[in-house]
């Protein structure tokens, strides 16, 4: 028999995070967007709650939680502050790369600080001429003596202006395509590193921007894994982050639906509650149903990952449809709440802006459809 229930520990974790998210995060959610600041103290608070170190082993300060539990954190934190879910998704991606491939010294240096929230580590792959085609990056890392010299530009990087370090992907063998990419830990304050932020539509507190690398020297010890193997390390990590993205978007949308249900129960039109009109209730039901499908596909994908089974097409389907269904649901909620929801007095307009950003990040809908085509029909029929 299939069992779709969470364990008692997972249910306790969910309830604890739901309470924290709604009571401590949600009331300040719009504040950081308006002030264009990153709430570092709340990032650290999530570290104290164990959220930042879910995918970090206990010996390095984390909890070594499974992927399903990590998904619960993404969904519940997403209800309160969509941008602080990066403490789940971004940390999970960076932590898995370091845990699975880095030297013991790098693990000891960075993993405890990621888990505590003392340090924020971004992942720098995308470049001006290489987004979906990650293998087409042009940044280089030249091995000289006991160091690597990095040059290039990374663009659209989450945490560019707030990160303490970045996992930077660069070509160590420029003539070998994806088989010539390596990964390095690069401190944000290293000589030759310059970070510049964007004036983004949403996700403002996350500090997305560009990272410029000019003759940046890093020791050999900062190489993650084997030289020329970086591309394959991060591709596996994307399967996890895509599932978490689907849940963080669903969390924000579910919260919007909950708020809207309360509104339509109490708002009167033509001497009866709005909830009594099918033109109001049916759209809510439609969006709820779509989000439930995404939610359980995401948890299924996380369960498959926990059990060592393939989950690439599940991850890509969640990443493709999760942000899409979430932004459609939030948009509908904005309309159902009327003209006040179009103001910045309510969180709906910000949720809409924030979620739209993840229709792009970690692979567009088209990129994920190409992945599913490859997995479902076969590599020989992929559309590129």
C-alpha cells in the first residue's frame, strides 16, 4: 500500500515552522522588499531552528535531514516569507555540492557556518552568454603552481550582494565543453571579486546581481571534487533545488488562497458573501487543485531522491509548472481581493513579483520541457 503520511517528527516540524512562519516572518515580509534590505537576523534565526542545515551532516553542524523534510521547510517558510525560502533551497544546493564533493577542510570551514546562518554561500553558474546552456560558460580557471586564477563574469546570481562566498563554475579545459568545467569556493572578499546588484522586479532582499572575477587567486584546496567534473556535480543538485522551488512557490500560493478564502467569506456583494458566487469559489477550487498536484509530485520526487531512485523528470515537471501555477493562483487571489490588493498594503502583489522570478531561475519552462523530453522519449529525440 502507498503511504502519503508524514512521520510524527515531520508533522511536528511542519507545525513548528508554520507557526514561526505566520507569526514571525509574514508580518515583516513586505518590509524587506520596501527597504531593499536582507534580514540577516532572520536568516540566522532559521539557522537556529535547524532550517539552514537540513542537508548538512550532523558532524558538520547540520541535522542530516532527508529530502522530504527539507521540502516541508520550503513549503512552510514560503508561506511567511518567500525570499527567506532561499535559506532552504539555496543552502540545500550549496550544501549538497560541498558535502558530496569537497575536501574535508572545505567541509569543516563552510558547512557549520552555512548551518548556523553565519555565512551565506551562493552558486554562480549563469553568465551573460550562458543560461540554459550551462555548458557554454566562458569563465576560466587556469592552474598555476598551487593556485587557480579565475577570470570571467557571472550574471543573475542569487545572493550576489549578500553572499559571503560563492561556488563558482569555470572552464579548466575550455576545449572540452561540459567535460571541462570545475567548481571552486571563492570568498566574496577575495581580491579581484566585484559584486554588483540589480534593480529587480521581485526577490529584492535576495540581492541578485553580477559577479566579476579579475585574476582571482584561489588555493588548490578550494577546488570542489575532481577537476573538470563540476558540471556533473551541479546537474544532480538541480534535481533537488527544482523540487524545492516548486514547494516554496506552492507555499506562497497556498497562503494567498487561505487569505483570500477568509476575505470572500466576509466581503459582501448583493447582500451575500462573495464565497457564495461560483464565479468566485470555482477559480479558488481550480487553483487549489492545481497546487495540490504540484505539491504531491514534488514530495514524490523528494521521496524518490531519498530512496536513490531517478527523479529528474519529476523535478523538471515541478519546476516547470510549480511557479506557473503559483503565479496564476496569486494573480487570481489579487483580483478576488479587489483594488486594495493592487496596493502595497497587502502582500499579494509582492508574492506575485517574487514567484515570477522563479519561472526563470533554475531553468525556464522550455529548458525543463527539454529535460523531460530527453528522459521520457530518449536522448536521441531531444530538441537540440
